[in-house]
C-alpha cells in the first residue's frame, strides 16, 4: 500500500515471485530467485493510486522475447 516499507531483505530473505507496490513513493522491490536477491527500483510515481508490479527472472531478456534494444540508459 502507499507508504509501505520492508526491512531485512537478503540472499536468504526476499520475495520469490511477483511483488506489487501501490502509492507515490520511490520503492525498491526486494525480489530475487534461487537464493539470490536482485532488487528492482522505481522512482516516485505521481499519484497515491499508482501501482507497479515487479518480478525478477534469471534469463537474458532478449532470449525471452523482449526487445532489449528498447531499454533506456541505466
């Protein structure tokens, strides 16, 4: 929900699957797979009703059907 937070994410404590954040705060999703945390972050959205879902996949995006040339600079 809006203003939600977490603590204690690590290689042995993370979301193994999809994680959803609602609200207008910058957020780091504590996601990962197979004993490896791989956090994903977003900047602060505009509205308290904005919602984002994140999940980490251990694969090359291009090999999974995504056009990796469309990725913005890091």
